[in-house]
């Protein structure tokens, strides 16, 4: 895109050319199958970019750049997420993000955000437009969040940890009023040098307030920990989409 701005080169063809060295790296790190799928995706998508921009000349749906950034970011994130789940990518910084994800704890979406942030900054200097760069950051942020959402799913469940002096009463109430299963862990406090049971229960999001009210009704001093869960495999929970 920067080369197109500076030298008027076709975006689609230049993307294909510049992706060749990245594909060689991707095939070595991520596998031959990944590379072959990505080659097909890159050729088709970028030829379509040039086709739609230079030949079809489809009318722009909106002249509002803010709306274009918002909805464009969402659509880009959905497309990238589906491609990644299929074991391929669209080339460029997507390849960099997936390769770096293999060697770090950062998500694919976050790596794409970091790399593309640099690219957009360079593009901002090339176009002498701070506003375009800011809109680019907005679209980038939205698209990377959607990518991670597609890849990792929504946190539809929560893990509940309860430490209380009235463990037995809480367990009985959970069984009787919610029907949820639970596990009692053996906890140890280095401060008091004593052992205390810890109730662990996985619940759905909509059950959160019910469980908090149930516990606090029995023991107002109970220590309750709630954490998001991205996937649960077992009875009582649907598989993640």
C-alpha cells in the first residue's frame, strides 16, 4: 500500500511479489500444507483486489471514513479469522504474526496488531496524514480483536472458586438449587498454617449472579474468585463454536 501511494504500483500484484520470501519462511516454520493453502489465498484475494479496484469499479458503499474503518475492521477480522482456522493466511504481516505466535505467548491477533501498527505508522508518514493513520489504527484494533474472537471463541463459561468456613452448607445449596456439579480441592494457607477446602465449580455466564447471591447468603465473609473460561468439554456445556 505504501508503494502504491508513492509509486502508483498495483496493490495486488505487489503483494504477491513481496510475499514470496515470506512464504518460504512460512513453509519452513508452519509446514508445506500451510504454505500451499496460503499461496492460493494470496493469489485469489489480491487479484480480486485489483479486479474490484481497477476493473469493476464498484461504487463505495459509504463516504464516511469512520464507518468504513469500523465495518471494514470487523469484516477484515472475520475473514482473517476464518482463513486462519482453515490453516492458511492472506500473506504479509499475517504470516509474520503466525510465525511469531509459534515462538511466543502472544496471540496471532496481537502480533498482527504490533506488526501492522508499524506499517500503518510508515504509511501515515508516506501520506503526510495523521488522520488516515489514526483511522488505520482503529480498523486494525477492531480486526485483531475479531481475529482472536474467531480463533479463541467467546468466554461463555466461568470458573468459580469458593473458600469459606461454611463449606458443607454451600455445597448442599449448590446441589439442591442449581444442580451443578463441583469439586472440592485441598487448600493450604501458609499464613494460618492450616488447611481449608476450596470449592471449584464451572458455571455459565448467566448463572454468575445466582451463585454469588447463593454464597453470600450463606457466608458473607466467603472468599470468592471468578475467572473467565474459554472452553469447557463435558456434560452440561455446549462445545465452543
